């Protein structure tokens, strides 16, 4: 009976195997990166870069932003016009979201070159949108601090995960179209 299920749903099991294999592999590599880089300093270099780039975006929009290390803790403090508005932690760098995105795309893989280009383009887009998301969130929190729970826990996560879902739909839609013509 199990053999029949595996045979009938072979494609599903291949998809799940690829998805979880890539997800676990990339997550393990990221964990190693975090462990190695935070052993020497409180914040990993990629999260520090996200903080610097977010600061530059906010400054470019006419606000005075400053990102400061938080005295040995694994976070950056983000100030807008002198007010502390947010903390940037490792989870704000979008790597875990990119890992999830990449895992799904590879699970629905196409030709190597197309998959690689979509993964690279999608990862760059997610990273860039995440920077803009942090900048807009910081400005919104500066102007409407009482809206923090709604903005930080609902609106802005919905934007980044919504983007990932749209990219997945694009990938699967294009994948299905191409497969139907082959």
C-alpha cells in the first residue's frame, strides 16, 4: 500500500525531498555563518550591512538616521531624528526569507540556468525590498509610534511575505506554462 502511494504521488515526494533538503542545507550553512561571525562580535556582518544600508536609505529620504551597535548584544539600534525607533536583529536581514524562497524555487526546478537566474534575481529583489521595508517602517514608527504592533507585526511582514508568495506564483505559473507546451 505504501509503495502504491509513493508511486502515485512520486512528484509530490520529489518536490518535498528537494524542498526540505535545500531548506535544511541552506539553514545549516546559515547557522554555521551566524555561529562563526557572532563568536567574534555581537552582530553578524550581513545584519550590520543591512543596518548601514537602511540608514543610508532613510538619510536619502531627508531624515537623519543613525544605526548604532547595542553594547555587546546582538542588535543594532536604529534612530530617526534622534529618537530610537527600532532594533535591527539578525532576523531583519531577510536571509531566512531568502532561504525559504530559494528552497521552493529549487523544489520546482527548471533548467539550471533559468532556476539560477530566478533564484538570484528573486533573492536580490527580496533583499532590496527588505531594505526599503526597514526604512519605511522606521519612518512610520518615528511618525506613529503608537502603531508599532500593527506596523511591525502585521503590515510589514505581510509585505515581505507577500512578495515571496508573488514570486512563487510567478515561478510556478511560468513553470506550468512551459511544462504544458513541452
